[in-house]
C-alpha cells in the first residue's frame, strides 16, 4: 500500500510548488519518485507504479533507457556545453535540426531550439511579431488561441493558454492574445447538433472573432491538434480543415503546438498528419528527448523562415536566443531518442497498441461514473460525471478526479486528474498486455471510488 510518510518525512518548504488539492486545499504529497524502468516508476517507499502519464505526457521510450544515458555521457565527455551565438555552432544541434526537418518530410525548413515548450511558444509569439514587422504589417499582431488550450506558462505562452488558473492573479492574458471556442462536442455542443454542424460553428466563431478584432490586426491562430492539459479534447474530424480555411482567408499563420502530439502520440508522426493540418509553424518538445533532457524546437516553414532570416540580415542581427539554445547534451539525447523511436517502430506501436487501449477504455463507458471516453492513439481522457444522462458534473468540479487520481496510487497506477477528466498517456513502448493491466487497475480504482461515494 502507498503511504504518504515520504511526504511527511521530507521538508518541502524550500521550493515554490503547489502541493495542495485545488478543491479541498488540503496539503498532499509530494510522493518522492526515486527511479524508473520501462513503463514503471518506484517511490522512496518501494511502491511500484505503472506510469500511465509517461511523466508529463513525455517519456516516449520509457524510463531507464541505457542508450539515452550513453548518448548523454558521450556528449558530456566530448563537449558538455557550447553555445550557438557569435557565428558558432556544434555538431549535435546541426544534426538534430537536419533530422527534424527530414522528419517533417520537408514541410518545415528551419529549427530554433529552446529549453522548454513554454519558451518555444514565447519564441513563436516574438517570431510572429517580427515576421509581420518584416512584411511592414505593423498592425497585424494579435494571436488567437482557444479556451482550454495549453501552451505553457511564460508571459506570452500563459497568455495563449486558455485555462483560468494560469491567468488568475498573474495579470494575464496579454492584450494581444484572444481566445476562441473550445471544440469539445460533449461539453460545448448544442442539443441535437451534429459533429459536422459543431465544427462549422467553431469555424464561424473564429471568423466572427477575427472580424470583430479586424483582420488586419490578427496575425496567427495557435492550437494543439488534440488538446492535452485542458482535458484531452479531440476536435471533430473536419474541425481543422474548416479552421484552416478561415485562417487562410484572413492571412493568419497556422501554428500547431505539437508539444504532446509530436513523435507518435496519436499513432502518426505528428498530430498535424492525423488531422490534415498544414502548419506554418510547429512547436515540438517532450517526446523529442523523452524529457530526459530539457529541449524544445520551433519549426518554421520555408516562407516564414525566409522572411525572418532576410529581415535579421537587414537589421544586422537576430536578437533572440538562449545561453543553452540547442544544448549539445540535450540535442545529442534527442538524436538518439528519435533513432530509438524509429528503430523500435514506436509511432506504429502507438497506432496498433493505441487502438487496443482505445477500445479497452471504451468498455468503461457503461460504468456509472463515466460520462465520456475519448482519445486517439496512446492518449485518452475519461470524463467522470455525477449523472450520465444529463452529463451533470460533480460538485465541486475536480473533487472526483482528485479522488480517482489518489486512489489509483493504491492500485499501483499513475494517471492524472484534470478537473474530473482522468488522463492517460503511457510511454509509447507500452505493450498490449501492459495496456490490459493498466485498464484493469483503473477499473478497480473506479469501482472502489464508486463504492465509497456518499449515498
Ligand atoms: N504546449 C503544450 C501543448 C504542452 O502540453 C506543454 C506542457 N504540458 C507546453 C506547451 C509547455 O511546455 P513546458 O512545460 O516544457 O514549458
């Protein structure tokens, strides 16, 4: 059985963290995770957990992968650090940029490296502004994101994030960032509305917002192909085509935030492939290094990259970059990680084992606590409701998700509660047998929580 004694035995007051439950405000954890192997992690009490969230949607190749340790060690010994300023570079960052361009099958031409997804999205905002200044369109600066989207927590990224908790009391969002509707049919659909009609309405909402703001002032649209941290939300099949048509009509750049969906999560190389998105800019992170090293990449299509590099040539400088942009150890690890993803066919595994996970989880749709089961490839969300027929949520929202999250630990399972949606995003190496085990542990958890509910 899991205990919280590890949390009680460590003084956690030296770090600024949120260790309180959002609903009850009770102090919880932290559980101290000490080591990992494959799809499992172990805490400092010796408890073993099936890590059904791959950490934070990120450990594609599993924990304890020796090839990544070796790649990091080799690079540490050869050149532990160098930068990419003052006309210098180093081999790992050059090779990774080329590998990524090839991996996008030429749709993107140029990479810019940062340390995190948030910094990458912040960079995107600056590049969109820089791009439009280069084109003399000095008014065209607003960026439209979506309610419940997640793009990170730096000033501009948090502004694009569409979650109130990331704005409240941080004086965000910035005035240049606007939010349009969230494409979640189950929650946002009107009575009797078809998926197709809903997708059309979402595109109409976007168009109305652009017209209200003035098309000459709107520069770009950003979205995750499938929303992650907002609750694993899949748009209707035709959503992206309709959104993209509106973007093209008003000359908006299309930015695909592929921080979670990049490198196989949906059973395709990119989420853009799954939904027919033709992005001008792509943002990659997490599974890029399996999060063994902090690294993200902003990928630019040729036309965007050309405008930006020509403009910086005119100005005589490109005044943007980080001390550790393209860090040699991080980029060396990314190269090896992508090699493993290719050699072991992990994108294909996300499609085949993902299909098994999706159908297995859908068998829980009849459970009294379950409102909606949604997902694609190796990512899924199960929304828990107080009343299935009316979709009435629990009150207070988030309490049931927290209860399931907590109880799952007792059954050796790490999931995530996003309000009352339970998220699954296991490492891409997961096998069909392990998927079966994961679902069995979750079903047991749901039954136990259901049984213990006050009448
Ligand atoms: N974009 C998306 C889609 C994400 O899921 C995340 C992280 N969950 C980010 C951006 C931010 O990345 P980071 O936490 O590395 O700043």
